[in-house]
């Protein structure tokens, strides 16, 4: 029991370290939301690129070769 109390007494001397740790842990929520927003923006751009490419493949002039069209379909065939 005395060792545990001595340990708690030494922990009191690390107030600055505890403050820095609290700040880092508090910023993890913001970091998580940043990752969510970046993922959402990347997903939206991917959907727009796939829709634009689908419209180009379905209509319009055929200015590409069948090999290029197959490469488009294999790379951007679906969002999922």
C-alpha cells in the first residue's frame, strides 16, 4: 500500500505531461472527424468520375480504341 501511495505522489509531479496527454487525447476526436470528411470528399469525387466516364462510354463520339475502353471498364467499372 505504501508503494502505491508513493507512486501517486510521484505522478503529481508530472502535471505538464498529463496536460499534454489530455490535449493529445482531446484532439483525437477532431482527427477522427477530419478522416471522415476526407474519406467523404474522396468518395464523392470517385462517384463523379465514374458517372462522367459512364456517360462518355454510353454516348458521344468513340475517339478511343476498344482496348482503351476495356481498360476504362476494368479500372472504373463500378464504385464498389
